[in-house]
C-alpha cells in the first residue's frame, strides 16, 4: 500500500472513531471512556507489533526516539481526553470538523519546526478547509 492509502484508511478510521466514540461515551465519564479506549489501543498495537516481530527493535531505540515518542503519547492522550469530552458536550458532526483544524496546526508546526515547505496550493487548500470547519460553528 502507498502512503496515501494509509492516510485515507486513517481518515476512515478517524470517522469511525467519532461515531463509535459518540455512542460509547453516552452516560460514561469522558476520562473513563478515554482510559478504556486507550487500553484497547494499547493491547491492539502491541499485538500487531509483536506479531510482526518488531519487538526485537526495542533495545536499539535511542533515548531521543523514546523521549519524542513518549511526548507524542502524552499529546495523543491529551487530545483523546479533550475529544471525548467534546463528544459528550456536542454533536459529532460539529466536534469532528473542529478537531480537523489540527491539519492547519500541523502544517504550521511542520513548516516552523521541521522546515517542511509550504506551497501556495497547500496554503489555499488548508485555508479553505479551515473556513469549512469554521462554517460548521454557525
């Protein structure tokens, strides 16, 4: 599979996350719902990594790699906690577009911190997506 096929699969699973999460978080504290979901993600990811024999790479990981993966995990956890709380307070059809503003933030951070290039097409396209997300607020 190519990178864009994985990216499209990610978008599809993210959509399912919103719908399934909205139903699952009803009547449950959002932090508990996030904790339960995290256990499933943890077991699922480890099962796949171990089944693929990737556990052998653990001793070769640098401290820098471990630090940044740990920080990424903290950011993911905070994102999930906020997302599930938002799903409790608002319809999924309003939460998901606002959550997708992460695209614009990611591009700005990738440009500013990683030096990734920005083309005018990318800026215009993301600007249109941001406008679309903001239109969902009305």
